[in-house]
């Protein structure tokens, strides 16, 4: 059990540059996919497909797609930022804002940041990643009596968790690439990758090895802060 908890606690996003000369070995990639295979899914519908992209020409083509950061992201991201480690340690939620542009961290300049934003190529997000996983969602495999197939989307989260934890155990870094989620971006991805209309893109992540180690402050709420015992108004387990 100690090993399982260590893996859970050590897992983190790796947002830096990946080593483009160090691909993920096929045996490790297969183990990661095997972990995805055993993820729990609603009604055992196994509603996912995984598209592995490791062809440099295909990655280069994807990297040329341009993505524009939404206004909502910039505004809502600001609400979740901490501007110092002390503030983050106190909040215990959200992220430290030091890797975002200065105007994204200043309430008086957010509108300028939104007005001045320009589309950037996905290569900026890929940043040397030589193995990309697109986790796809098959809309035909709907969990029974699940309005909006909420249970089906929860299943994708289970797939992601299995991928991430086994990758962590294998020493492979993972980064979820939210820039792949825009409608226009996904339209272009469909064209490049021949993704049929009944398949949706759940999420994209890159696997690999960072050029330099990136450690940052990670915080979580205490168990007592989110646990309610027998009654919502009774916090904790005591």
C-alpha cells in the first residue's frame, strides 16, 4: 500500500520542455496502454479509444494548428491563482501563478491580456513531446440511463488516472494539453487524423522525459476539510 500512496502523492504535471531525442520505449508505452485497458468504465462499456501519435511528420502537422486561449480561461484562471507560495499554502487549492504572463496575474491588466492575445501553434504546448495520446470517446457506447452520459465521461477520468499512475511508476512524465480542446482545433485534428464523426476527443496528453526537472509546490486540502460524516453539517471523521 505504501508504494501505491507514494505514486499517488508523487504524480504531477510536467509542463516544461520534453527531450525530443528521447522517445518513450515501446514496452513502457504498452504497459501504460495496458493500464488504460483495465480502467473501470460505467457498465463496462469500455467507451474509449486511444490514438497513439509518435510519427514526427504527424506531430509536426499537429504542431502547426493554432489555438486561441479563451477569454473565460484567462478570467477564471486568475480567480484560481496564488501569487506567492505563502498564499497557496494558505488556500490549499489552485496553482501558483509564477509561470503565467505578468498581465494574467494582475487584475487591472486582464482586459489588456484578453485584447492582446493571439493564436499560438500547438507546437508551443507539445514542446518536444514525441509521444501523444488522444483519448477518444465513442458516443455510441452510452452508459444506460445516464443523462448526458455523465457516467461515460467519468469513465474517461478513470482511464486518465490509470495512465498517469502507471506512467509515474515507470518514470514517464505526463502533461495534459488543454490547448487541444478547442472546437476549431479539434476540427483540424479530425481532418489530420481521420477521426470519424461519432468519435469525440476526450483529452490529449503527451508522454516523455523533461529536459530539466520541474518541481513545484503542490497543495491539497486536509481530509477533515472535505469529509462529512453521516450529515453534511458534521465535518471530519471524529
